[in-house]
């Protein structure tokens, strides 16, 4: 049984039902604390405590009414999770119908969204529904599987019935409509409650054992609910709504990743792959659309830019950038969880390369050259940040993808980043150190990962051709990486970012993988290490004098790594082959 089910089965449903029907008594403590404050503070806290008491009382009143109706229909029978679930779902569906009927009347007035949203029963019904779903999913999965389409339609109906208000901050609207409209702020709590309930509903259907054999109808409802209620809020202009949507999606992707790994081959892993695959398709569509609208420099794109003379083109461009940044912020947490994430990572690498290599033009209509450059830097930073968990072996998040394919992608990304360094230097200035710091972290993460992979393949007699290719690639790209990182620091000047870059280089030099490379006695490895040492020697030049306090620890780390093991602690610590290699390096 899933932890999701165990956590709710630990509490008897009778106790949960009693807590739902009992209003909270938190108003007494709130009023006593407010009596010691100023009169204005008293009024503010009293209003807040009334809101909390009213919300709890409303939930208790709605739950009591539902229980009373159930007991009238089935007297002398304890209220079951299935009965409360069905009654709550029917009541929630009826409120959506009533709201749609009253849309025209509410739009004619002032539309005080705070009063409307707080007086409706939908929030209380959502709380009751989210409480009963885990019990009904565990105790009566067939019923929940049959009723899931109704749950999906009800939750999507709440989202579509919420009123819109003009988005004054210009960050785009909920659902990514691009119309400059977002949900009215008074409905914020109801929307976030709907997102949480949708997450619980999807969690409940994904852990049902026989859901994978229920056909494509349930799969479509799963995708409709996931996309319509959760994913469509990724670019909402309100941070709380975005965080709720991101948190819900991330929790579901964690569940899908574990279900896909544990249940694969048993006929049950199909449901676990629905949401990750949809997430990859959605993110890929957003990235490709952004690149098609902003990349390229051909005649067609230039003609289209010249035709954009409207005053809203600047807002449209900003909306696309913000929408992409919101997506990349989410991918930073979930990319390693996606089994098909490498396909998306390749699109992100193309996006990064396009953002670095595209040049700002004074003929760009709709945004100034400075704004376009700022957008490029923000996209680069967000893309770097999203890719780093996939590139870094020390990431706290475990990847569910194929290790060999990930390492092949890292090798590709290594070459692309080294080729794009010239464009990075031209794009950024001394005040844009964050982009170069992300660049340094990516280079170091890739180098460490491939060095560790090469060392493990050298110790494995059954290593494949891909490992041999990576081992042959390291002596060529590692010296270029050192040259690039040293030039990166020189371009940066003496700033806080330079110190962080130096720390990253020191981490690479002190790593066991780099020390193991020094111990390998062949021409490729020796030439690679010699080139790296010679590159670091350039830090002693006068052009680096403002950074010597940062450069000297790096040089000290290299000296320590080179001389490591030259004086054996005990006889036989260093082999004859290793000793011969160190002698050649010293001479």
C-alpha cells in the first residue's frame, strides 16, 4: 500500500468525520492576544481571527449538513467514506452549475471578489472532498475509478468559472492565455485549494491497482485534470498560485517516478508514465515556441520584426520571457525525475546555445537592445539553473534516466558550452557575473561527472564503447575547460562571483577523480595534466594581479594534487608505474 494511503488509514474515518463537523475554537486565543495591542492592531487581528473562525465554521456547517442528509437517507448506518464522497461531489457539481448561471448577474455589478469567494461553499466542499478521496481510493478503488471523471470535471469547472481581472503587472494571465488577464485576486485561496484537491485526486487515481487497465478514457481525464487545473497555473501572475501549482506537480512527478521504477514490468507502470510524458511535451512546446518566436536571423524573421509596430509588442515579448522563466524555475526541481527528460534537456541546451549566440540588434522592434540583452541573460541563467541538477553528480535529487545517455548528453553539453564561451563574454559584462558563475559551475559539474565515469570504466573490464569515447574526449576538452575558466575569471574582475568561480575550480582540482587522472601514466593523460598546469600558471601574470588572492589558493590546490603521494607514508604505497609517471611530470 502506498504511503499516501497508509497516512490516512492510520486515522480512523470516524475521527476524521468528527473533526470535520466540529468547528474550531481558535477565536478565544486570538482575541486574548489582540487585547494587548493597540486599537488599530486589535481591529486587524480581530478581522483575521473572524475570517479563520468563519472558514472553519463554514466547513463544519457544510460537513454537518451533508452528514445529516446521508443519515436521513440511511438511518442507523454509520456514515461511510463512499457516502460522504458521493454527497460532497454532487454538492460541488451543483455549485458550479449555479455559479455559471449567475455569471452575467455578478459581472454587471462591482464584482467584489473577496466577499463572493468567502461566502461560497466551494472552499468547504473542496476541503471535505480532499479529506475523503484517500479513504475512498484505498477502501473502494472501483468506485473512485468510476467517479474520477466526475471529480475531474468538477475541479476543472471551478477553475474555468473563476472570474478574470485585468493584470496590471503585465506578467501574463492564468492559464497562459496571453491576453494580459489573470484570476481576480480575491479568488486566490479558492484556486489554490482547487489545485491541492486536484493533486490529491490524481494521487488517488495513480495508486489504484487496476487503473492501468481501465482504458484511455481515464488517461484522458487524468491529463485534462493535470493540465487544466495544475499546469495551466504555472505562469499565473501570483507567486502563491504558481508555487501551489509547482508543488502539486512536483509531488505527482515524484510519485510517478517511484511508481514507474517499482511497477515497471508488472503491467502497472503505464499510469506512472502519463504525467512525466505530458510534462515533457508541454515544456518542449513552450521552449520550441519561444525559440521560434525569438531565434533566428533570417530574412523572414527580420520582415516579421519590422512589421511589429504595435505598442503591445513589448508586453507580448515580456510575457513570453516570463512564461519561459516560470517553466524553467519548475524544471530546476523536476528535470532529473523525468524518464524522458533527456529529450527536454536537449531542447534546453539548444535554447541556451541560441540565447548565448543570438545578437542584439538595434532594429529590433518592441524592445530596446538593452531589454533584449537583459532577457537573454535571464533566460541563460534560468536554463543553467535548470540543467545543473542533471549535470551534477552531487545533486540531492536522484535521476531516473539512463546513466549512459545522461553522460553522452553531458559530453555534448560540454562541447557546446566551450564553443559558446566567446558569445558569453560578449553578452555579459562585469556586472553580469551570475551568468558566468553558472557557466563555471556547469563546466566543473560536467568535468567531474565524466572524470568519475572514466575512472569507473577504467576499473571495469566490461566497459562499452561509449565509455571509451568519453575517456578519449576528456584529454581534449579538459585543458580547454581550464583555459576557458581562467579567461572567465579574468573577464570578471575582482568580485564575489570571481571568488565563487575560484572555489569551483579548486573543487575540481581537489577531487579524487582529477587526482586519479594525474596518476594515469600515458601520453594523453600526461599531456592533459601538463596543459592544465600550464594554463593555471597564467594566473601569475600581471593581468591577474587584482585576483591573486583568489588565484593563489587555486595554484596551491594544484601543487598539492601534483605532489600528492610522491612521499610514501609506508613502503609500497606507490606502485612503480605511478612513481615513474610522477617522476616524468616533475622533470
